[in-house]
């Protein structure tokens, strides 16, 4: 054995609680899978040296698999005036050792990636290895390890790739050199820093740990049903499946206890409602075959979903949640939230574009509200739909309150207008906006993909009232009159409101409850293939 002291620690404890009093400590840690020992601060001694551009370039000739990090590493040393980064006197610094620890536990960040030449980095922290690398190799390997970690955890997929996969929300821009300075000053930020990662990321990370524990303990058990003769389960039914469903509800936290009863009692009813709310399902007590199939989805798929949405959180600018006012639409959950001063002012169901006319993932700034709007029919709809209907029925336009207008077709204001009685405008090249709808019955469906790309808001009037409630120029009675359907009236907002249209198939609420939503545009499948091309996620 090496001359070292073994100290037991729990990974979740903040790094600020670590106290390194010598350069030869060894820490025994436990993770979700195995128990292993790592030497965090090597006692190997080194001599001071310098770094220059020529040396860095030579390094990448020797280690070509790291070349993609070259520009970022050059930037690190330029900011550090080409001084060594990873040495404290003659040994690898404590921060370098802490970073190594985080890289070894990268799966806790929902990342499946291995740095090239990681075996050589392992040797740096293994006191039994006597064939030491040249000091400059060790220094530059650790710099590459930092960029590898930061790019995987803090940045995720690069901006050009995001555009290719149809994600047009603002890309987060970060400087690895500035991040390094902040982390070295306060290593505790390696554990959690909402200035580096959108707060939702850490909520998903906590649930990821929970679901991996469920998987490890084999608590995700299949619900047994007779597929050929299945009948919907309803309150006060009984049977083995009821008992199994109750157990599942307890395991995931929808029930506080498992009474092990095989009767669908009132306690279980409350758990079912909680479960359905988390999955964005219609809130009733009936359990259909589709619901059981959903419960029987392998937990591995749920874990993949959490990881994919952690990746999406890496792309989100961290200042989003700090905005005093914004609107966010999540396509898979068919839900809109209007946030003001950190509080949910309004939550509304929505329906979005079909698979043929998908709602685009992007952001804009709402600058006006139009009451009792005209609907100017897009040329694509005129060409593909209206012309055929007009050919079949010469009175089609008049019967639908439409008229020609300068070579275009528009629908007049009124309660049957396709935009309803109000629309919310934010200039964008996709010609997408939020609006009311006369088709209220469509909100009864669980999977709501019906539009030509725009977002139809169930509580459209409520949204208008919430946005304008502090504007003395727009009292409630004036809004009521403007929404009478008689004539188009525009309200120019005094302050533009950011709006974000995103795509999250897993989302954790403020009370820690995770919701899973359908991958309506197969974006999870695409992203999983992009990140993990060696395997394929099941739909």
C-alpha cells in the first residue's frame, strides 16, 4: 500500500468541504455502481517549466485525437500568459485533482463520453505508476481534460449542429478561460452554478440519480396484464395489476406509501391523478391499455430521456430564468407559461403544428397584441387547400367570412375566425405567432398537434389580461370591447416580452416532480443518434 490516509466521502457533499492538508491523500468514494479508490492529489514531484505556442503545437502532433481542443487550449494559456495552470509548487494542484474526480464521474452529468488518452491521465493520479510522463505532457493533458469536461458539461452540442437539428433558440456563448478562473477561485461551482448551467439542468440531474437508483435496485417492475382481453381499469377494480401499479406509483413518488392492496381505492386514485398530471395526460381515473404500455416503458428509456433533456439545458442561456418577464412554450407538453417577476402569472394548454407543419423551435420578442384580428391566409394554404374548396363551392369564401384582399385571401374578424379573438405577435421569418382559436374542443385531446405551425392558446384572453393588467391604458372593459369581434384593434406593448418556443420531453417542476411528455416530432430519437451513434434509442 502507498503511504496515504483513506478518507470516506459522499459524492454529493460540496467540494468546499474537502480539506487537503497533505499532497498524498487518498479518497475512497462510492458511486451508483461500484466502490473504488482514486488518488486525488498526486505526491509525484515535478520541476517548474514554461509553456509556449510551439510546445502546444508539438503536443497535438503527439496526441492527434485531442486536436479539436487545440484552439481552446491555446486561448487558456494566452489568458494565463503561458504560465502553468495545473501545478501547485511541484505537484498537481488540488483543483486539478478535483476536476479529475468530476471527469471520472461524468455519467453523473448525464454524459456518455470518454476523453482520448484518459488512461494516461489516470496514471498521473496513480502512485503505483512509476513511468512518469514528461511534465509538459501532463500539464497539457490536464488542460485538454478541462476543455473536454467544460465542452461536454457546460456547452453541449455546438451552435452549427443545433441549427442543423432545427434548434433556433439563442445559443449560449461561454469562455472556457473565464469559466476556469471562476472555478479555480470557487471549486464548489463544479457541483452547482446556475450562472453556468440553466437551473432546470440541476433538477434533472437529481431525478437522474433517483431513477438510476430505482434501476439498480430493480424496483421498476413490469405491470402484468392480459393483452388479449384487457379492459380499462377503473376505481374499485381489483387484481394483481392494481397491486403492481400501486407499487410503481410508490416507487416513483406518486404515492407516499405502498399499502400493497390489490383494490383501486381512493388513495390510489390520488396517485393516478398525480401520475397523469406528470405525463400531461387527461385527468381522470381510467387506466387504458395505452397507459399500462406507458408504465411498462423500460426505465432505461426514461433515463435516456432525462439525459437528452439535460443536454438541451446545456444550450439554454442561463440568463433566461433571470428575465423579469417572459413566455415559454414547451411543444411536447403542449403547455405555455407566462412568468413575471419569477412567478407563474398564467399557465395554459396549447396545441401546435402537425408533423407536416412542425412548430419551429426559436425565440422572439412579442411587441404587440392584436384583438379581433383578420386572418391573412398563407399562400401555401390557399394553394394546397382553399383553391380546391373554392372550385367545389363558389360560395366557400362568403360562407366562411372570407374575402379577397389585394390578391390575397383574408378572414374577417369574428368569433369563428381561425385566430379566434386575439393574437400575440413577435416578428419572425417563420410567420409563427400565438393566437386564440374557436376550435376549443381540440384541447380535450392528449396529443395536440393540429395547427399549420402557429401556437393555439386555450387561455388566450387570460394571457392578454395578464400581460396588460398593469397597463392603465388597457382596462378590462376596453379589452372586452376590443375582443368583441367587430373590428381589428392593435395594442402596441410598452415593453417587449421575450418568448421562447422549446422542446423538452422531460421537465422537473419547482416542487421536484418530473413530467415526461411525448416525443411528438421524434427529436429525442434524432438527438440520441447524434450523441450516441453506437446505440439506437427505442421510440
